[in-house]
């Protein structure tokens, strides 16, 4: 392990995260196994920014868990560009005891997809991994989808383009964004007609969640994903 990966996470960080986003004991146990695995893999595969490891619970896990309160009845989620598993694996861990729950994790990087599969295995979480590019898989996932989400993957206008087929089918979109959210929204409205609902992140750091339940392309003849004609 690298020095940062080997350094223990402060107990206070986990306590602060669970105070922000409480979970059951069973979910906490699954998340503990996930955190342990992530720290092992972090030494060989860059899953999260090394500087955030000491605040893994507050910076990443609580940040992911807060989505559940925005869609408490949602059972089927699609996480675009899952990377190290935020928010996808965290949501899968939390939804494992929910009947018919499933989180689809979409990841094009083979090493990260292997990590995601192992994370689902060791936690027993309710998820499945799709090794594919976002643009290649979104319209191939059949059946009802309640929510689509993404974190630190692409600009907002591109994410809307990826998610549009799912939103058209009735899914809500939740995109976790940082302090530049207003600039991203301004750019996105050049390509999309949207009425976003912004939620301030519980974890602070000027984070925001952009909620969308309807998107319409401004130029219907444009067919490129990402919204740009």
C-alpha cells in the first residue's frame, strides 16, 4: 500500500458521515467492507484522489448516500461512469435489503470495472457492472429505471445528453456537481431546455446536486450525445 492508502481513516470522519446520512447496521457493515477493499486497490489503481482518503466517509460515502433521501422510493438506478464506485456502489450497499432494487454501474475502464465487480462481490450489494462506454449502454438497458446519476464524470451538458433517453422513459436525473454548477447550467441551457432543481450538498464544500425530471433538446435535429450539435 502507498503511505496514504495505509494511513487509517479517522474514526471521527466515519462518525461525521453517518451523522449526516444514517444507515442500518447491515449497510454500515457492507460499507466497511467496501472501504477496506477500496483502500487495498487504491495502491495500484487510482480510484479516488489520494488527498481525499483521510475524509473518505464524508467526502465520498456521505456525498453518495444523500441521494437516497431525494428519491426514497427509487429502486433501480443507473450510475454513469462509476469509477471507484461513487455513488453507485454506495447506493447498491444501501439498497441491498430493498426488494427488487438494482444499481447498474457503467464503467469503460477495465481495471475500474474489475474493482466494481469485486466490490459488489465482497459486499453482497445489489448491483451489476457494465463494462462499456456510457454512450454504448444507456439505450440498451431495458426495463424501468427510476434514477440516473453521475459524479465527476463529464460536464453537465454532456451528462444530460447521455441521460436523455432514460429521462424520456421516466427516470429522474441526479448529477453531483461542485462550485461551478451555475456556469455548467448556463452552458447546458444552450443545448437543452431544462428546469433544474438544485439541492445543496449536505457534505458542504460548495457541492450541489442537480435534479432533472424533464429534458428537451433545443435543436431536435442534433443527434450527438452530449447535447452539442
